[in-house]
C-alpha cells in the first residue's frame, strides 16, 4: 500500500520517511537508507530522519556520511508543533 501511495505522491517526504522506518524494521537497511535519503532530499528539515541516517551510516561504518547527517541534524531546529 505504501508503494502505491508513493507512486501517487512521490513528493511527500513523510511517506519516504515512513517507508524508511518500515524497511529498517524489516532489516532491509540499504533500502531504508535510500528511502530516508529521498525523504531528506525533499524536506531537509526532517530532524528525526536526519538523526536516523547518522546512526544508520555509523552502523554501516561510513563515518563521513554519518558525520554529514549528524551535522545536518545538529543544525536543524526542533519542531515544537
């Protein structure tokens, strides 16, 4: 169902973030990272996704990408809504 929603609304960053979460929970880390990166490409203020990307890249041993996403996370204001 999520794939269908994404095919109809590929610009909705929150759907890509949800897809990343579901794929990550299923152990499909490479696909989850790709979905999360699509989400933040569409909306670079998705703080939770940025933090997850930093953790995921650190887990994969890619400290350069982990640091990149950590810096973005650190600079992104907390949404108080």
